[in-house]
C-alpha cells in the first residue's frame, strides 16, 4: 500500500545536481520532502507535488522525509541514455546506460573478461563502514584507485547518500557503481558480478568496496535482513577470482543483545551465507574483548583467516578531511570498533593490492 498526499513546495532547502530537499505544505503542516530531479524534474517554490508519505507516516528511518512522485506541470529533461530499466515494471522505472550494454563504450571490455585477477574486494554489511574502509585504503596507499559498488539492499538512489557525496569530494572514492536496481552511480551495472568486473576492467580500480546503500531492512530474524548481501558480495568476489575481505559488524554500544560484541549478522554471513574462504579484518583494539571468542564459538576461525590490523589511521584521515562518520547516530567516539574494523579492512586491502 502506498500513501499518497498532495502538497505544495514552500522552499527549496538544499539543491544539488542529483537531489533536492524541500519544505512542503501537507495537510496544513510544514514537512520535509526529497526530490530526485532525474526522476521528476526540478521543483520550484509554489509547485504542486504528489508525495509518497508511506515511510514517514509509519515512522520508519528515512529521516522523516516524504518523497516527490510527480510535479504538476513539470517533466524532467528527456534523456534516455540506454535501454536497461531499473525499478522495472513499477511506475518509477528508469532507463539507464548500463556499463554492459552494447551502446556502452565499455561493452567490449566486458564481452570476454570474467576474472578480477586477485583484486581485493572489501565487503561490508553497513553503509556507514564504506567511509572508514575507503579511508583505510587511502591512508595506507593514497595512489590506489577505489570503487564503491552500491547494491540494492538499502536506498536505491545513490543520491540519497550524503556519505558518498562527502567521500567523493574528499577524494576517498574514485568511482561509484550502482548494481541491481540501485541507480545513480557514475556507472550503472545490471548485477553485482558485472559491477565488480566493470570496476576492474572499465574503471581500472585497484580495490572495490561493496555494501548496501543507506538504510537496512531488518526483522530480528537471522535471515530476514538485507545485511546478508555482504555474503553475496563475498561469494561474487570468490567466483570472479578476487580476494574477499569481510568487515565484521562489531561494537558494544547497540542496546540490542543480538548486536552486542559480534553481531549475529556477521555470524550468519560468515557461517552460512558465504560459501568460500576469506580474510576477516579485526581492529587491534578487539584484543581483550569477547569478540575473538565469539568468532571461535561460531566456527568462524576454522573457516576463515582472522587478521588484526590498525584502523586508527582511517579514522584520523576522515577527521582530517572533515568527512562525518556516524552509524545509527553514533560516531567513532561512541562506537569505535565498528569504524576501526572497516579501517583495518581497508588497510589490509591496500596491502593486498600492493602485493605486500
């Protein structure tokens, strides 16, 4: 069920190439809405809009935003760059130029190539770990090219991520790719496997980071979460001849018992979903905590290689560059291990890319 409401644009609060934040009048109240110009065109004060208010009315974690579905009398610029549809067979299906398509300049690179040649692939379950992973790579080896591949387990538009915008501006991400039904990256890919190959063959990167976008679907059950896409990314890396590195979800600030210490999401991914062998990155600070014992009890130490490394340089680099880092409202001072684990994974990826 979709909850639709009409509204009127009062002010444009923030305007960027790929997203607008609006103040809208809805049912006599002033509320916030997001507009994606690539889907609907640009909004102006006074415009009448049709809003999808479903998530905000349910109190879900979208920051209290409504989403503009249509602007009366306004249409986006007619640009049909390719024939691959994302969000297929919905009222908002959008055409994009997929990197694999015959009309793409990179089509030839992907016709016969199907091997990553040992390229490190850092897989995280949380979008908030993309930043410290990228910073870990660049802090160790600034010249390495880094791709972020956003899957469709969270937000579908990459424009929704202020995190990615800040990381690109700071030079920590060299290219972005949206896979599956996610859209808005510098490259579009039909699926995760071809996105990884595009990162290697078309974008010529040294390391790929794979994670869902902002937001995660969770149900409190072991398998009912999109965080398990981390396991799919690790499987894809192995299938294509990459070097998979898993970023564990660790920390002690989340009040939910299932995420205390070592999250049950990580245990499920590494114990059941991922079928191969990988490196699991832990920060040095994990020593002396219950986390190593939890990995042993869960059978993870017998299946995968656990490596401890320094994640502090990544956190320092993010601070120096002014890139904000939060996960569910908690920053590195409140939940240090979560960010340090991603930083350690990035540092390990840089070492592998340099064949150290």
